[in-house]
């Protein structure tokens, strides 16, 4: 295999997880993140069932999960844009540091470069 998986800065990508209460707002946010080059790709899963405690009560809701793929240079802007676009008072924003193939990580980096 010519494109191996290794742990270097050239293979680092970030995965940002968030959930939305409806498909339309998840889709809108995904489109915005990609259009503004905060993300190379956003996948939308769902509906998923979330069970959590909020204000002393156990809640259960159907939600749509975003899996955002971004680069180190775009991460801060991605998180800031996600917070701004999100309709929840307390949005779930979880950032995972991951390694990808060199080719895929390069594509993510290229897609999230700011164009003048």
C-alpha cells in the first residue's frame, strides 16, 4: 500500500462532533462549514436517540449528529462557526484528534485553506 497510515503532522485531522434537533438545521450548518472552508467534509447521521440529564430531568430526544472533518489550521474557525450557527443554548462540540492516510489528510488540509 503506497499511502500508509502513520502518526505525523502531515496525517493529522480533527473530527468535530455535534448534534442538532432537526435535519434542516444540521444540513444548514454542514453546508455553511464546507462553504466557508471551515470543514472539508461533514457527514450527517440520524436520527439518533440521545438520553441526557438537563436541569435535573432525564431527557430523551431524536437528534442528528454531525461528523465534521477539518484541519489544524481551520479548527479554531470551525469551532467558532459551529458555536455561532448552533441553535442550542449549550451545543455539544467535541473535538477528536485523529490520524488519516497522508492523501486524505492532505485533501482535508487543501479543502480548508482560506482562498482569497
